[in-house]
């Protein structure tokens, strides 16, 4: 088997040691970086926002081609898409680092971001190159107008908790709708957003709540839009979409899915192997039923 192998070959023992450096293990049961999740969803034919590419450190892909690191390549990609373009960390969470590219100069010198304002493109690329986490460039979602009543500054999304049974069925222990506050670009509860439990039998919301804190809301405190009793559009299709995706990840029994709702239907944004169970159990709700109850009892 070793015929022709040079004397300085890499032994199995050595490779096992360096493989942990070459391919570090993920902390969750699913890969959290948004580029690979997008490729997974797209490969399965699941509706998801288009991701135009990513830049991570000094490498990347833009529209299927290796990114050269040159500003011209970035502008060429941006020019082919509608404004704004979403940028967010390659593997981040909790809404950190989310921003919108709302404009770029015809002279190919500056970019204008919603949060950071105008920046020189060389500074932008240098910052991305120095950060190994990097960014993805994504289509901006036009949410369903009914959900835009709560907050127009961010896309207000469903977080769907799924559990896979031994018989291959998918249960929904809890579903919440997340709503942004103020001028926030993200709806994350940890970033100051409001959440509300959705009844998985009829798609209607209960009162809104915050985390942490004890406040509850019948209406959105800023827009005044009614929360309790609101019927989420395409709610059933949103649950079905999360279930379809989970059935392709049978090694993971419990996952959380971010689902956006547009006028055409739901879009799958990302999946999470760690879900904030305390948030799902606010306002007297419990997830101790179905598969969760059976496992806890066992």
C-alpha cells in the first residue's frame, strides 16, 4: 500500500493532529455560516433569498467567481443588483454586524452604508480582509406589507422551532414572530426587538413581549399595529417550509429556523442548532410536550 510513498510522507497520526486545525469542528450540529446554509437551501430547491457571494479574510466568491480582492470586482457585482444590498457576517448571529449597502459612487471610490455612512471602498475591503469571519452579500427582502405594519426598518421574521420524531414527522413545539423596534435593521429579541407567540393551529399571535423584561404589548409600542390576534400571512406555508428543510437534516432532532414572509410566500433565511428556549417559554408558554416531553420524561 505504501509503495512509492516518499520517506517524508505524512503519517495518519500526524494528519489526525493537524486535521483539527485544518478543519475545526463546528460548535453546533449544523454549520452556522450563512454561505454554506444558502448553498444547502438552494441545492434542495427551497425558496431562500439570493446570496451574491461572500468575502472571508482575503478569499471569497462573487457570483460564482473567485473574488480578486479588487474594488472593481466588487462594484461590478453590485452594479448588477438592486439597491440596497444586505451585508452581514459570514458566521455571526444576534443581528451583530448587519448593515445595508444603500449606494455606491459612480467614481468607484465610496460605499454608503445605512449604519456606518459613507466609507472609502479601500477601507471597507481592508476591514473585511482583516476579519477572518468576513461578510456575505445578500438580496434585500421585500417583506409582506402586513408584517411591515409592525416595523418597516427591518424584516420581521418567524422563528420556527422544529423537532423530528422517530417516525419521520416534524413537530412544532413553539413559533414566535420577531418584530423590530425603532430604526433597528434587525428584529432580534436580543437587539431590542419584540416577540409574540404564534398559535400553530391558526397562525394568530398572542401579546408581544420583550427579553429580558416583563413588559407585554397588545399593540406594537411604536407603530400601534395590533399584535394580539394578528393572523400571520402564509403561516402554514412557513411551517411547511421549515419542516421540508429539517427532513433533509435527520442527524439533528431539534432546530430553529428563521423564515421571512413576502407577498409571494415564505423564504428560508437560516437555521440554528442552538435556540433560545427561555424566549420560547415566555408568557406562560411551555415546550414540554410531544417529543420534548417524551425525552425529558425518559
